C-alpha cells in the first residue's frame, strides 16, 4: 500500500470517510471537498484495489484521493472504492500518514443503524481523548453508548491507541442506500466541532446531488464487479 503526496501540510486534522452504512461518510467528505476551498495533494494506492475509476466533470476521480484545505488545515481522505478485505492495511496506512504529517487529530465520519420506528436522524460522537469528549459535550452532542462499528473506522479505533487523538462523528441512517440526510447531520456536527462556518442552508440539496451521483457510481461499480466475477468463473470453469 502506497501513499503518494505532492504536499505535506504540518499538524493537520485528518478527516477520513470510507463507503460505509448509507454512504454517509463519502457523501459528507465530497460535500466538504466541494464546499471548502480544497486541492488534491495526493492519493493512496494498493494492488488489491478494484481496477475501476470514474470521470466527473471531465476530471478523473481517484478511488482514494487526499485533499487539503489550507484555511482550516484539513486533510480529507475521499474514498469511492471498496475497502472490504483490506481494512487493517488501510488503517495502518492512515496511521502512517498521520505520523508523517504529525496530525493533531483523525476524525472519522460514519453512518450507524437507527432504531426501528425512528424518523429523525441523530448524531453521536466517540473520542479517545478527554479534551475532545468535553468539547463535544459542550456542543450538546451525545456519546455513542451502544453500537457496532465496522470497516476501516473500526480498524482505526482498535489500532490508534495513543498514537494520535481519534474522534468519530456518527449519524443514524435508516437504509443501506445513500442517505444524504444523515450526511447532513454529520456535516452540521463537524461544522460545530471544528468551527468551519460552512453555509448549512444548501447542505441537504447539495448532498442529494452527491447522493444521486454516488448511487450511480456505486451501481456501475457493482455491475463491473459482477461482470468480472462472471469472467473469472467462466475462466476457472
């Protein structure tokens, strides 16, 4: 697994958002990249990555791109590829990136399953740092007391120890399908926590556009994977 960087900002906050439940993190990360002034400063590449990419507005979309916002000193990991099976390797790579940049905090954006019958998405936090916990509490957020976390975020939570402060912002999502409302909740909570002062009025409308785009990309990715599986079975047969 390889990190390629054209710039190395010092002491940034790293925001990681991998395709998970409701694609909440991916939608939220794309909103940040589009809404804040960012530039792509690198990518993460690994041989197990599906041989697939996308083109948007005549530009190549990196499966795992690294973006930077100078104003708030944010490094945003934007991911549109499947990380299943390589979660531990990716978590090691992200911790290596945090060490290289001497990151002050890693923030994970995730969706979690909501209770049956709940109509409104709520946001929650987790942190391995007492100062961060206190800050979340002052903002009126509730800790995630019960829940199952999977994927890269789970691997990071288990490995990070005291290497770097790690916080997570979770939003309840009601579906495995892309959930722009939950992504909006995550952005609102992150905005308060980092004082980004983003304009939240067009947030949901913008998130819905991302949702439609990502739904299309993920659908095409699924079709491509099925075709590859068919070819592999045909070859083996």
